[in-house]
C-alpha cells in the first residue's frame, strides 16, 4: 500500500510543493511547527533514513539545505531547523523549518493548519525565496 507521501507525490492527495526534481520533492506539511515548515521526501518509498542508499540520502540533504536557505530568507529566520524523526509516516522525510530557538522543535505544538490560504501563502513565499536564490526546481511545482 502506498504511503501518504507517495499519494501526495502522485497527485492523489493535495500537496503544496516547493521543489521538484527527478529523485526528491518537497512540500509543506499540513501540521506545521511554524509557517514554512517543509518536508523533503524522496520519490522512492524508503521507510528509515538509515536504509537509504548514500547518494539518495545525500541528495535529500542537499535539497533540505536549499529549502533551509529558502525558509531563512522568506521568514528572516536566524536558523533553519532540520529534523529526521521518522515516526509519523513510514517514508523517509526531512523536516525543515524556520527556527528562532530550541522551543521551535517541539512537535507537540504542531497542529493541523485550519486556514488553507495560510498554507498557500507560505508555499508561494517559499517558492519565491527559492527562485530568488537561483533554485529552478521551485518553478512549476503545482503537482508532484
């Protein structure tokens, strides 16, 4: 059975994409820690990050770094946080979010965003920042 992330990537479920390349995609989470909280996900289903082949894991981290630069720019954040937790969905994903201090990593505060336009706005803001930084992978990200 496909994971929820595979279903988002396939277009079966909605997603607010900010990055597309042949191996990796990134989209906003529906339960953000802060606006701009993004998930970097390989297209291929891999449950644990420790099971990923080195080159694919490296590509995921490269994309996470680019997304991190974008969230810092878009929200004028002092840092971009990166977390690999792996319990929510059995599909490798890297959380990237703008952060100001350690309390921003408290996942108990992550709640589903009720205002869908807030997610749309955050995705647009992040895509614009990524494009300003020269990342063309942020263009044409309407679908996975």
